[in-house]
């Protein structure tokens, strides 16, 4: 095992060296890359996150009572981890065949937590009742329901999102057999409880999330620069692969495939599902192109989501055309309206959307808003400020969700502007920044982009 870890460190060091070597080859057109934010080693990450877990467990009982859940069961399957496991149990690997984590409202005795696993583990015992000689999980679960007689048993079923509907059919049948027909009839969806649990951010998370955002920004700045892009040579696939290698070199991971979009003067913009389409891998980035990157990382069990824009200077150009500057300013205006003027804790997400779009219409700005919660998952649970919530029944309930103070959101949106230097062709400036909600509106973790990144 030590050899494998040592081998990975050597590979990461080699990749990092290769990435830094790119700076030397690319020339002096760009400033050298700044040092990456300092990340915690994995053992320290686990220790910090287990401190967060104690805080989360302390807040769980009132949540269960608010949502009418007397017993909550989360099941982790071997090679099919539940998306909740690392947030309700120690964030360590679980390789048992089928592990059950059971939380019980024990009345005056408070919250009881039980780990029904096939093995004994010291770290589980810090958070759960877990005997040295475990009883078979189905037998122990039957004993627990007989002892506590829960009026409701909350499961990961019936929700609209993957985190709230993660229970497999086989495991559902297993649980029903274990508790018997009378208690199986009391099984309900725990979706609302899961949403509040995952959408509740801890103050202790903020500095670590800020570090993750800073690293995300640094990687994207490098990707959208002359360090990586050589006009006429570099393809979209080349940039995507560089992003994968950068993630590996920094010891983090990405939760979705990085995407690039390219807009070019005189070339119609391809679309997909109403959005600017992702550029094909083979497309060569040329001078005069507008390049957009969508990218995010996972660190400390938290996901970032980030979109930025670059312009590839033409021969003889030293700056971006004025029309493109005005296009970016329009997107900044949209951000200001959504974040500062129309968002407040407790306000329904649908109302925020309508008020912001009304302001954009009065200003003559063509806008789209598709912002979503972020945090433990890149597409998180909570209030979404999203035009699709008025169109799709599966997420239409989001318009009624109220903004929760302290929540994190991905402010994802775009504006379309006619650019005179492009003969009036419309250019979309697509932005995505993570922010947290205060009493005065959303606040960015990092300063937003107000000037185009330049590729020389």
C-alpha cells in the first residue's frame, strides 16, 4: 500500500513538473503562474471533516422532527456508494457488502445513531453505536424497530434528485423484509430531510471552500492563457486534457467533464437544449476566437463550479474589441441584479428569478439564468434560481423554495449581445461563480471576472 501511494506521489510530481514546464515553453507573454493554494493532506482532510460530522449529527434531531422522520436509514452498498454516506458517516472508504447507518429519534433520550456493519471499526464507534461483534444487519434492524417503534422510517426514495432517490430496489426489498410488514408500511421519503441536511452549510467549511475556489480559479486562468493555448495549434481536446492533468497534479478531482465552448466571428453558434453547444474535441482554437470554460473540482467533500471567458488576440491586437467589453459588462449587470438587488434570505427562488428578469427587460439586456445550489454536490439540493423551474415539472417545485442564509450557490447565467466589431453577430458571455448568502445578498468567494482573459 505504501508503494502505491509513493508511486502516485511520484506520478503527480512528474505531471506537475510537466505542467510547469509548459510555462517556460510558452514564452513571456503571460505572467508566471502563482503558487497554488495550500491543500491539506488526506489524513488531515479526514480529521477536519470528522469534526464537521460531529456538528452535523448534533443538528440532525431538530431536522428529523421538522420533517416528521422518526427513524432515518442510509444504506451504503459495496462498489455503489450512497451519495450521503461521506456526509453522515466518517468520510473513509466503505467496502462492506451492505452497510446500514440508522438514526433514531429516541424522544427524551435524544438522537441515537447505529452503524449496522459486518465489521468493527474504531472510527465508526466515535459517531455510532457499533459493537465489536456485529449482529447481522437485518436482524439488528428488526430489533431496533421493535425497540423504538418509529412512526415513520425515512429512506432515500421518492425524491427528485439522485441524493434523495438513491436506494436500490433490491435494498428496499431487503429493508422491508427486515422490519416486517407493519413497519414497512411506515416507510416514507426522506427527501426533504436530506435536502435540509445537505443544504445546511457550516461556518467551519467556509475557509476550506474558499481554498477550493481559489484553486479552481487558478487552474482556469492557466487553461485560458498562452501557457496552454497556442492559436492555430491547440485543440479543444488539448485544453480539456490539460485540465484533467492539472486536477491530478494538485491531488483533487473533478466531478464532471470540463467543457469548452468557442464562438467565432462569421460562424453561426451551434446550440444544444437552448444553450451554446460544447465545442468538438478536434476544433482548433484560432486567433479572434471567444473561448469559454466550464470546470469544477472536489476538495474536502465540497464541489466548485466555475465558468470564465477568454479572447484570443488577433495579430496586431493588444486588447479586446470594445463590443466584447460591453458584452461582459452586461453579464456583470445581470450578476449585480440577481446577487445584490433581488436576493435575500427567506425570499422564494421563483420571485428572485422574476424580479431579476424584469430588471433585465427594463434595461434591454437579453439574459438567461440557470443558477443552482452547490456544496456537498456540484448540482446541490436547495433553492434553484433557474428559468427551467417554470418549464419542467420535475424541478418546478424549486420556484417555491426559499433562500437559506449561509447556503452556497453557483451563480450561473449569461447574456447575449450584438457585437459591432463582429458585424452585429451575437456573442454570449456565460459566467458561473460560487457565492454564499448573507443578509445583504449573495457574496462571491473570489472576485468575479470583469475583464477578458487574454490569449496572446
